[in-house]
C-alpha cells in the first residue's frame, strides 16, 4: 500500500486526520481505473467481434430502378429527344 505520511504541508498530528480520506481517494481511484479498463476491454472486443463477425446485408433495391425517372422535367424538356433509329 501507499505510505500516507507527509502528503500535505500540515503538522503531523493535523495530517493524521486526513489519512482516512487520502486512503479512500486512492482506493476509489484504483477501483475506477480497474472498472474502466475492464469495461473498455469488453466493449472493444464486442466492437471487433461485430465488425469482423457480421456480414453486411446485400441491398439490391436499385437494380430495377429506371434512371430516366430520376431526371427532372426541366432537364428532360431542355434536351431534344434523340431521333429514332432508321431501319433498313
């Protein structure tokens, strides 16, 4: 454990009253660091597992889409229609 003597500039008999609080602070700091490290490890492993373990969903909703429907009416009116192909 940590030595809790001479951690302030107070006289030794006044400083002794704060040893309990200093010990509690150090224990809380250790516990918080341990919980943070464990939780970050768990969430990190979960994120890596999801990233490498889940196959992305294939989305083919646009394969049957007619691209001429996406043009605005103003663009369609500004360009003249192509002449029809002449068959021999």
